[in-house]
C-alpha cells in the first residue's frame, strides 16, 4: 500500500513539475505574440510627414503603410490624414502632431502634442482602453462615439467636444467626466480649469469632411461579405465587384487596368517590427486584401476571399492582421538560379490560397498561429497544429508534401532582387524574370527570407519629407493615465540584434532586452503619468468655474465665452448657473442685473421711457441727463418729434402721462444728447411731481432750490389746468421705496395736488421746435392766447 501511494505522489509531483516548466514557456510565448491589430494610413492630403519608430528621419507619408507603437505623424498647415483601425477611425487636421504611445489588442494610447484630431469609436470591449494623452491631461474614452480633441499652440489648453459618447478627463489631481453634447476646454497644467458649454450644431470643414468619410463606412456594400473588424474593407466598394462562386462563396474581383495583374506584384516590402518584412501595396484599396483573407484565381481572373463576417450560431474569431499572406519559393538562400546585380540571389513569392496555412516568420504561440489562420480562411485546426509543430517547434521552414494552388497559376509568382527586397524599392520596377516551370516545382519556404534589413527598408519607399514638426513640439511631454511601454530602441541597435538573431525578426522580449536606460529616461521626460485624482470623478458641468473666462481658439470651436456664442448670443446655456459671473453674459453699458433684458423679457433701449412702467420702474432723469443705472445716453439722431413716448397714449394713467410744456417738451423727457444750451436755460430738467422723491436730486446745475416757484404759483408761461382733467394720484407712502443712501437727507416737499384741470385735450399739439428756435422763443414773451387772464374770460356774445 505504501509503495502504491508513493507512486501516486510521485506521479502528481511529476505532472506538477512538467506544468511548472511548460506554463512559463507558454506565458512567454503569449507575451511575445505581436498585436493582432494595426492602424492603416488610409488617406493623406497635403504635406504629411512620417517618422518610423526608432528613427530620427522624417519621410513623406504613403498610403497603406501600417502604423504601430512608436510611429509618429505630422500634418502640416495644409495636411489632412485618416488612420483606420479595426473598430475606430482617427483623423488629423492641419498642424497636428500625433503618435502612438501604445497599440495592441487591448490598448490604444495616442499622443497628441498639438493640433486637432477627430476620433470615431465604433466598438469598445469591456477590457479595452482607449486613451488620448495631451500636454495637460489624459482623456479616456469609455463609450463608443464621436470625439474631437484639440491642443492649442502653447500646449496648456485642451478642448474636448463630445458629439456622442462619454469619457473621463484626468489631470492636475482631478478627474472629470464628459458626456454627449459637452464642449469643454481644460486649461492649466498643475491645476485644471474647466469651462463647459453646450456643443454647437455648427460643423466646420474638418467635421464635414470627416462625416463624409464616415458615410463610406456606414453605407458600404462590402460589410455584408466581410468582417467589420477587417481594416479598410470599405475601399473595396468603388474598386471592384462581388460575385458568388459554388466553391468559395463570396469573392471580390478588383477592377484593374493592367492586363496581367496579380496580387503582391505592385508595391514594396517594408520592415516593420515585430512582424519583419511587410507588404505595402500601391493601390488605394490595397490593404484588406493583402493582410486578411486569401486569393484565388477563377477562370483566369484573380479574386479575393474575405474573412467571414459574424454569423449567428458560428464561433466568431476576430480577424488577425498578418504582414503578408504569401509563401516564398527558392532554395539555397532563396536564389532561384538567376544572377542579379553582380551575382546576388533573387527572392520570389506567391499569394496563399484558400485553406492554406500561414506560418509567421516571427516568434509566436500556438494560439496565435491558430487564430491568424482560422480568422482569415477555412482551415482544419489539426493541419494548423501540424504546421506549428513542424515549422515553429522543430524549426523546419521547407514544406515538401503540400500542394499550393497558386504556385502553378501562370503569372502568380513574383521575384525581385535581394537589394530591392531589403531596401523597400518598388517591386514592379525591379522585377526578376523567372522560369514558370522551374517555379512550379521549386521548394516552398513558409517563412520570409532571413535577410538583415537596411535602414531604407524601415523608412519605406518615400522620399525625405520637406516639412517637419518644430523641434520643441517633438520634445513636448504629455500626461498619461496608463504608463505606456518604453519607446523602441534605435534602428542601429535593432539591426545589430537582427544580425545576431540570424536575420530573423526580433521578438517582443528580445526588443526589451536591448532597450537602453537613456531611452527610458527620455520616455519618462516625454510622458508624465498623472497622479491619482484626489476625489471621485465629477461631471464637468459641476466643476468649479475659472475666475477668468477661457478664450477659445478657432480650432477649439471659436465660440469664446457663452456670451459670444453665435447660436445664442448673450444667453446663458443649459447646465450653467445664470448667477455665476464667470458664465453669465456681460451686461451692456454696465446695466444692473435687475434691468437686464433677459430677465425683463423685453429689451430696454437707452434714453427711452416705457409708457406703462410703474413709478418704481420708470427711468429717473439726472442733472447730466444720465440714468441712475449709469447707462450713458445714446446719441440723439432723431428730431424731438420723432422720439418715442413724447406723446402720451390715451390709455395711460394720469400719473404716468407727461404734461405738455409750452415749448413742446415733456417734463419727464431726457435732454437730447447734443446739449447746446446752458443748464440755466433748461427749465424741464426737473423731475415730474409724481416721481419718487428718493431718486430725485436736491440741487441741479445753476439752479437754487429756494428760488423755485411754489407749485401753486405757476409761472405765466405754464398752461392752466384743463377743466375736467383728474389730478394725478400720488403713490401711497407704503409703496414708496426706501431712500437711497447716496441721496442727501433733505428733500424738497412734494408738490400739492394740482387745482383743476380741464377735461378736454388740446385738439392739436405741435412738435417741439429745434434747440435754436427754442432759445429764440424763450427770449420773446409768450403769445396773448397763452395768458391765463385771456383764456379765463368768458366769450363775448
């Protein structure tokens, strides 16, 4: 019994030790797997420069170039760029500095040093991180939507417009959430100041162009045949047609002008780590068909079989990006027996067909090999495992017992010189003629040739760029919420490591081993990880308002403060308290809050009197002609007869109705802006008897209060009371407002009630004469008909 028990224990320990040795290797292999996604440079307009990771050279950006971690882009003053990912699109406006701090299956981390980008996220997994890092904050996108982010030229302000979606801002020890229709500007570095308003419905040219590009994806016919995780499938609509075949199902046939066109013939090879040699096609649609799916020749015409879309009841595997789905031919250093360029060998390849296994040339796990094949074609998993054991585990690169359908298709195999292959030269212009019979029986190499690349292979076939970002902009640091990986080492270090690795691409682990310490310090200076927020995230609309309003640039919306928004000038926006001085529109002419047009419902123009105002609301005329609310008088462009409210309406209350003076002016009217007569000659500067005593000044210029005639002693030039007119009611003492502190304590006694006024109005009133005529009238005695003694005489019979 003891022996049997000991055997069981030993067996269990043996299995445990085997797992302990095997699992680290499996974990290491998974860690070395390259990302299954890349960004495609799908569109380039104007001056756009590109700097591959680990180099200091800027070259012109070319379409279909895969963009990955460490790559940088600069869109100059007339530039415009579109980057496509499997579930999102990133567009760059002019004068924009952009790079990827990290890009893999679960993380998309963008570095934006200046300018404007527009991000549309179509799908976001639960464990996926989508982050945009700017010089003063990190913006994490937490929901699919459309986001526009702008960094001003100084790098101390970031604006975020959310047309749809939700995100979180981290920086300055604080965290804010932004939601749909938020238009927020965050200024400052050590402390964020948030200014938010409702997003305007106005679109500028960048928004319009981006929306047009989105419609290509939204209305793509190819979406019903291709997985939506395939990058660039929408470009197939305008450059080919779909047909159904009994053997392969849906097949896309490109429309080409070259009679003997074949896939992987018109483009160049670029060296992009960690995949190694990568095909970059010249055609505008040439991304999806060369990194996903398989090619087949049907009745002499090449067609592409795509990665299948999601189907109900079928296990879906996300399509995995591959650098080039081809097999290489030739033996003995890939020489096909033709001397090229002084005896150097040539490199030949052909496209993989349906159900044929792609074997990566870079270090990967068995799971990666399975996913990169089953997601792109229909293939037996047992066949995949056999390939993995034979080629990856046993390091056997030659396949002799497999028949490749495209190897025997006329014109399928393409060959170029080794120099052209390793220096990103155009293949079509450097093609090597090969014997078709010899190629049909040549050995097939499942891996790319183990040739050390030149620096030109990393830069690609583009020429040096004429426009580069400013040096200060390239060194500008950004704030990150998640710490990015260290930057890649220089090309020179990688080139030496590739030579030591036998010409094979370096794995992720090998690249980290040659990462120098100075590069890590440089990365630490270029990226500052934001400290944890001091409190839980709050809505940006609840954030403390800045003491000074944020001045928005044109790229940040050009809408300025809330009062300057073109859609609703001078009106506070929803979500902002109206009593907040920082967000409230400025009152014109120093108007008091109680008299704002927005609160009264109707705008009150300067120097006008509202006819039906209550006594407490009526304008009070000061000696200098200004109002108590300190509004300056408007220039009086109109003649006195055209001024409003010079004549009382029939329905006016007697207390509010002005009394016509002999010179045609009103007792409560303001003096005209052009004061062309001395103060002593202006008899109508006194307020009406019914005005509030608290608002009436004691003295006026050149006027003594004691010399004023008593109300009962009317001067000869004032008209007598009208027969049946009712006296103006005086306001009750309880309704009178408290006296103002700035007024003197002594006030003249209120005028007594007028005696008796006639009920009949004058049949006709003349307009007040101009100032010059008024002066002349004042020097002359009043007409006889104006004298009270003549008016009171009974008519003769």
